């Protein structure tokens, strides 16, 4: 039962305007005690109050429900207003005024949007007060409605927060599943790859050679997909992409190897290179090559098939820069906002493959190096540029 009181007090504490409301009521009506109470079938709990007559109640304090008029308000869902108890035929002999020693009293039900009653906005004073005036009753009604609307807004906000928390939890579980799945696929894939290599060493007819080659290509592609999934999981669940930095002047051969691999996979696509790296670059060479491979594969996939893809890497002014440019339709503005989101693939061709993780992984590798990737896309070209300090 203590939870009911704690929840009621916490809810009222979140209404920033409540102290002002209580003060306004005291000032405009002359009432010495005003409170917001949580009223249930068997409890009356003071959530917040302003006591200028030393009534003696504090927030969280309770009155026996049977000693209050609020029990009648909860039953009838109607306000009770008494200007002068001694002259009131209804409440003149009521036990509550005699018990607590007040002459004027007003209680307005606080009714939630769903029709349930939270409690009451009430005030008492040992002196008679003019409370039944329409303006005073209207003020109490407006304030009780305002309090109810704040409580409803809190519930809506809490529900949204819970939904968001649940979504984040579910997303984390999915990402953990992806990480476990990707890791557990490595061993059976390694066994398949080993078996293919053993078969390739045996005498094979021409048809078997073709089949083995296809199987090797499939295994290589599966390995690449698993690597992407694991990088995705590390980026989402850990502290980003892990680096093994080395002060390396051998980036050019590594970048040329990436180009050679993609030329082999896409023999009909022209790829131009301009690599002028004259200073050592403190980086993880394999990760830089991975970033370059993802940018280049993206350009091949989305660029114009009849135009060369232009790649450039250079060092200058304490920075290393790497760019990949392709011709073709510019990236739509709406798509630009989502380019680096995981699993996002824009304007897919029916034959396009992949998980849509390439640009996302590239965008994780860049900040891990203290750099960033900029994108410009105009009718003349689309260019991705990675820039990082060389030290």
C-alpha cells in the first residue's frame, strides 16, 4: 500500500505548476489550508499542500478516509462547497467539520481522461469564506482539470519512455543474436572452405573445376558477409571499431590491392587511381583498406556503368585524405540522410547483393581514426572523401 502513496507524491512532484496553483488559491480565496489529495476507496493521502493554519499535515501524510468529505466526492464525483458550516443544512451536523474544526470547505474532484478519479483539490479554513461564487468554483474546476491533464501527460510520457526502453532492449538482443550468429558461422564456413581447397587439389573434370570455382567464390563472399556482420555487432555493442594502429608508409600497395580485387570482381568497370602518399600515416592499415573497399564497392554499385570511377589518396598539411568519385545520378537529398545507417540500401538494382553495411562500417572506421567522411553529390559526380590526421 505504501507504493500508492509514493506514486501519488511522485506524480504530484512532477507538476511544476502545483506550488503556484496552491499559492494562488490561498491568496484569492483566503483559505488557510489547500491540498491535492490522492483518494482511493480506503485512503486519503496528501500529495502536496500549503498549510497556513498549522493544520499539521505534511506531504505523504494521511487522514482516515471515513473522517473526510472526500469519500463522498469519490462516490458521487461531484464537488462539495461549503461557505459556512454552521449555516449549511447539509454539512452543519457533519462529523468532518466538527472533527477538524473548519467552517469553510471546498473539494473539487480530479478526474482523469479515462474517467477515473485521482483524488481531489481541496481547501479548508476555520473561518467562513465565500467559496460558492461561480468564479471561485470555476477556478477550482480549471485547476483540477489542469492537474488531471498533467497526470495524463505524465502517463503518456512514461508509456512512451517504456516503449522506447523496450525497443532498445529488443534491438540490443537482436544485435547480440547477430554477433553470436556471425561468430558461430565462422567455424562451419572454415570447414567448408578447407574442404573446397582439398577437393581443388584432386584431379577434376572441367565441369567439376567450374563448380569448385563457384563454391570458392561463394565461400569468399560468405566470409565477407560474416566479417561485415561482426564489425556491425562490434560497433553497436562495444566501443566502436577496434584498431591496431601502425605508423605505416605502405598504404599504397594495400590500396592498390583493394583496387585489383574489385577489378577482378568487376572486370567491365574502369577504376582510375592517383595515390601520392609521401608521409607515414598512423592508422590501422587493414581498416583503412576496408573503408576504401567499401567506398569503392559502393561507387561501383551506384555509379554510371559507362564512366570510370576515380580514386585518390594523398597526404598534405598533416592530414591523410582518400576519395572515391563516380558519375551517375546524384544521391537524392532524402537518401543522403540515411546513407550511413546500417542495412540501408538506396535504389537497389534487382541484381544488387549485400547487407547494406558497407557505408555504415566505413562511417565507424573513420571516427575511430579521429577522422570523418564527407559526401558531395551533384549531377557532375558523387564523391566520398575520408580525411584524418596522419598522427
